[in-house]
C-alpha cells in the first residue's frame, strides 16, 4: 500500500511539473534550429557571422557603408540655388 502511494505521488509530481512547464512556455515560438545548433558550438570568427553571410567579405561591406554615410553627410551641407 505504501509503495502504491509513493508511485501515485511520483506520478502526480511529474504531471504537475509537466503542466507548470507547459504553462510557462505557452505562446512562445520554439527557437529556430540554426540558433539551437549554434548555441552548442564554440565561438570563432566563422560562427560570429550571420547565417548565409559566410562567403561575404564583411569588411568591404562596412567600408562601403562608411563611405556612403560620409558622402551623405557631405552632400547634406551642399545647397543648390
């Protein structure tokens, strides 16, 4: 009889824990697979790049952005008559 009560208590505890976990996760979308896999990887220069950007030269993109911002600031001061 005692063993039966212990088993019932364990099942109730597991069920209650499952319900609490489902309640906390309600309305939340699961994380994307790429994000979950990346969290287990060591951080290197390749893993810091966004997915799909591995072959992109990010330094040249940054230089182009800075040049564009600089030229926009320079053109802002020019007044046309």
